[in-house]
């Protein structure tokens, strides 16, 4: 059950070991520190830097643990010469979030030459409030990465005169670069947050010294992010990096505010026969200019048949592991160049079938293990737009080069996507690994395994 400020005061008073001479001073201190948090959490302002939930959730994950020796090692690396040493017995113990924050606070006070009369039962919640108020803790789960990020945020905050560390608001200016930020939309959101925060500070009648310093820093950061936005547009915006865009595609990119080429793939079809080439190009062009809204699915069979199936010709297909002259031969090429960049862009794959026989000569090399097949009334490819914004497929055919290119244009919800593969795990079996890092630092990893019966 969540504790209100008054309940916490009563609990902490029972746990404290206070001499009579300290009682009055300590109660005044408690009242001063905890009064802002005695209000109901529903009434708290968003400008309280997390104070509205600081007292309410500080115990949720305090027992998620890492080895104590490792945790102490991380603290020692920051507070040089600290007395923390894990004994042989402690080396087998674990350090909770509570242990880590208490260890940090005691070392911090010691380094500053300060002392505290508070026991751990009172020091921990106050430390937690300080940590959350200043946004030093990036996650509630205790990991080595969290510990290192915690100490980094603390050091940046101290460098700025103790100003709270905000992701995207208070940073080392060196962090504001195209290496750390690749999304124009993310930078625009940050600038919106900066503007709101600066407006709040400018409305203050009697700002403190720290608040004045914070405002000056935010004004400086806003200018840096504006410049970064211009750099990102030059580097990544589809209107700048894709030459000779048709007018209708340019209009949709602008209308739907699409700021990134999420992925692309080119397919040289010179080794295909005339009918397969016709079907491949005709099928792929069915997706050209198509915009899919968030959570909408791309059903390949529906897309291919939007203008009727009479637009396709007979061609060679693989049916039951054998080559067969069938209607629509070559449409698998359309499916492959749709699936490959969609998977690499982080989209959700609802349904997909690889080829039973893979011809290296017919498909792009980067699609080995990332191919897809469609067969009317049978195998289908279904993809879900999980980017959180509209998604545009742009298809460009170059008859002179005998090459067709599929572009995915939209706004990625990920800071970075790492693709590893193809990794051959057995004969005819290939694995691809996809690691997707969100803007909040969370990483989602999955893999795709493809097995072929034959390969040529």
C-alpha cells in the first residue's frame, strides 16, 4: 500500500534513534524535508521532478540484486580511495538497489566532509527522493549499466551546479550530436519540452540562483538542439537524400511528416526471364506510394491483388520443391524486397514464409535468410506497422540498370537498430539477429531463423 507523507513520518520516527537533545531539531528537519510530499499524489505537479511518485514507489524494486562485490567495485571506481571492500563472505552476497543507493549516499557525504545523524531507515527514502528529484537513476532495475549511468548523471548534474539531470534537457553539450540523436522527431519533441520548461521558469516571480542557472542552460541547449535538427535534416531527411522524388511521393512525405528512410533494398533482376521481370516490377509497384497508418497491417496478397490479378503473367515458381510454370511466377521477388527492409526497420512480422528452395542468382545477397514468398490462396506475407507513425513504401524502377529499389519512409521509434547475419547454424539454415534500442535506452532483441530444403 502506498504511504502518504504523514504515514512515512510516523514510520520513520519509530525507526530513528534520536537523543532528547536532537529530538526537536530533527523533527523540524523532518517536517521541512517531507512537507512537500504529504499531499496526495494526484495533486502533485509535473514540475515536481518526480516527487509525486518518489515516496510511493521507492521500495518496488529495491531487492533486485547484483553481486555485492561488483556493485562496490562500481562505487569505488567513482569515489576513488573509498573504504568499500567486499569480504570473502560478502563476495557471495548480493547488492540491492537499497544497498547501492545507501552506499552511494554515505560515500558522497564522506567525500563532501559531511555527517548525518540519520539511520539507514530514514536515510534511504530521503536519498531516493534526492535521486528521483534530480533524475540520476535511469531505471528502477538495478544492473551494472544502471549503476554506471547513475554515477554519470550525478557527475553531469554536479558539473552544472547541482541542477537536476534531465534526459534531453540537462546534458553535456558534447552529447548533442548526430551520433547520439538520429531522429528529427525526437529532437523536435525535446525542443518542445525545453520550451515548456523555459516558459515555467520565466514565469517565476522570484527565481532562485539555481533556477536562473537552469534557465540559462536550457536556453543554450535549445539553441544546440535547433542546430542539431538542421544537421539531421541534411543527413537523414528523405527530401534531401533521395534524388528525383516524384511529386506525389514528396507531397506524402510532407503531408505525413515523415523524416527518415528507415531502410531500403535494391534488386537486380537481369537474370530473370521476361515474365518474371514483368510480375516482379508490377507486383512491387502495387506498394508504391502506399501509406499505412500506425498498427495497420500490410497484407501482401491483398496489395498484389488490389488492381485485379489479370495484370500478372505466367512464370516459373517453386511448388512442392519443384520448378513449375504457374500464374504469377516472380511475385516472390516483390515479397522479398518488401520483407527484407521491413524486418530490418524493426516492424512486426505477423506472417512470413521463406522459399523452400533458395536461388542465390535470383535474389539479393542481403536477403539470404530474409526472403519471403507469396502464393495466391496459400502462403502470404503480413507485416504490421509498429513505428507509431505513418509508413510510406516508395518503389523506384531503373530499366537501364535493370534494378528495382524499395524504400521504407517514416519515423523510427528506435535510436538504433543493429542487424547481425546471416549466421549459418547448419546446412541450409541461417539466423539473423535484430537488436532494437529505444530512445529510453531499453533494448529489444529477437532473431529470425530460416531453413531451406535446397540451395542453388
